[in-house]
């Protein structure tokens, strides 16, 4: 899909349900499911609770998708969330969101995926003699530098390659299910069936578990913006979201059932690379290598997509703020916002270093970006209500059913996950909120300077 829309152009209604469903699955399914399940298992006590958490994640993502579908159908724009928040709450909120994408959400996601890449590759390649306990961080940083170099040279991963990698990751999830089926057919018990260290009923943390669940479902907000390109503006996006997110939810439940069936709840909670561990148990070393290849290619693909799209958001916001800013420079020769690409890469590398310093890696990045991400998810839900009041006569090809119940439910759930991600206090969460606050202060100071005397 195009990364930008020419001035004066509008998205064309060319997608049918099948196309939008495939794109929805491709936008949501990524490397997260191969890494987040152990974190979810650490905060829940039983397999039934684990499955319920993943099912709830799918249902609530669908409700959120309906809210974004109304916004995208009524106010189609390539800016997506940035455009909705700007219309609902003003330019300053739009720029603060752009800052959050640059400093927290996109760069934090790149660092997070870099740690997924590093953790899985370290599973099969012993690099500890050279890098010690920081193997994953070095691998993550090296991948970011390599992808940055490719993007600055103008090398792109095409749409066909992206779709091929999506097919590959779906195949990996189905392979996990097949492996668990083989073990069940053979009558073998899970590797670690007992939950000796399981949380008690009093210490189960649903809010914290859902932070990790929703991370794996990330991408549905982008998928919902496809509503502006549906041939059927009323029912098309609902069907695409229902079928797409329904398929994703089924795949995620299958993967978690496979993890528990092969590794057990304790084995899943303790695993750094559950998909690779499960494949090794069932099929041996060769299958483990195949799964590591699937996960690392998926992480690479998603990181590359972020590195293409993220700097363009930064460039556009900088251009709107002050055309003389270095971040607003576009390199016509390379066809990229070069300064924004380098700045994005530098921030992602700093976050990799931060994750390594805290020794949390992946989990530190989840802590870092979750409060900020869910803050803006809550505001995006509120934007549905605000824009209904500010622009009641504006054409809305699609409207959220059961309004205002579903938007209010989404707002409440988003606020709950936001609260959980803040209460689950760690260095990552504190730093993420502090970086957002720093951006707010920078913008406040900039507007003060621009104010006429």
C-alpha cells in the first residue's frame, strides 16, 4: 500500500472483503506471538485463564477496530491516528502523538522486535564467548544498523515479499499446532506439566497479562483504516475485521494451546523462545532451526516496515511544525527522509542499549512503550465521541454499532490496560512516560516561542 497520498487525492474504494481480510491478518500477525506468551503465562495460573486472555484480546481488538473504522471512513487520510487525533483534539495533540511514535512507539517496537530476533537466533547460535550476556542486544543493534543502511541505499522489501513473509509466519503457527497434535496423538505428556511456581488466585494479574496480549494483537488500528478503501463502505470493513481478527484469534489460541500442550504452563512461562523449544521437543533440532528462521525473518520484515513508515510520519509532522527543521528534509536522490531515518535508527539503538542495561530486553521495551501506546489508544476511542459532537453532520459511511456502548467499552478497556501498564511499575514504564512528558514540554516551549508578543 502507498506510504503517502498526494495532496488533494483521496483513498480509492478498490478493496473487497477478501483483500481487506488478508491485509488485516498481515498487519496484525507478527513476531509478537512467538515471544509474548511466556509473559502472559507468568501472570496467570491455569491454561484456561491463558486461553481466555487471548480470546478476550481478539474480541476487544475487534471492538477497537470498529471505532477506528468509523473514524477512517468518515475522515479518510493517510495519517491515520495522527489525523484523527488532530481533528478531535487540535494540532498540539497531533504533534504530541507524532513525537510519541518517533520517541516511544515506533522506535520501542523496533528495539522490541530486535530483541525477539536476538533471543531466537541466540537459541541456535552460541555467540556468548564474544558478547557474553548481551548477545541479544548486539544482534538487535546489528540488525537495526543493517536495515538502516539498506533503507538509506533505497533498497525496499516489496509488497509481494511482505505478503510472502506473512504467509510464512502463519505457516509457522500452523506447524506449532501440528506439533502439539503429534504429541497428543503419541500420548506424550507436556515437558513441565506442574505449576509449582504458579500465581495464586490472589496474585493473578489480568491487567498485566492483557498488556502483553494486546501487544501481540497490535496492528488492528492500522487495519481499521482500510475502511476508507472498501468497495462496500458500510458492511465491508466489519466483515473484513470480523474474518481477519477472527482468523488471528484462532491462530493465537492454536499457538498457545500448542505451547501448553508441549511445554506445560511452567515450561512456557520459563521459555525465552517457546516456538523453537516446542519444535525441538516434538520434531528435533531441524524443526527448531526452521522455526528460528521463521521468527527471525518475521521480526526482520516488521522492523523494515516500521523503518520505512515511521520516519515518514516524523518527516510529515516536522514539516507541518517548521519546514526549516532538519527532520523535515527529504532526500530526492534516495527517495527517503534521510535525517528522519537516521534519527529513528539512533533512537531505536539507544532503546536497545537501555533494554540491555536493565537486563530486561524484550520485557523492558514492552514496559517502555505500553503506557504511551494505550494513552493514545484511549484518546483515539474518545475521538469517536468528540467528533460525533464536533461534526455531527459529517458523512459517516460506517458507524459503530450500539453507539455509544461499544466506544465507551473500548475506552474503558484501553484505560484499564493503560492503568495496568503504569501500575506494573518498572524502569521501562517510568522512562517511557518521562520521554512523552519531555516531548510535551518541548512542544509547549516551541509554541511559547511562536506566540506573538
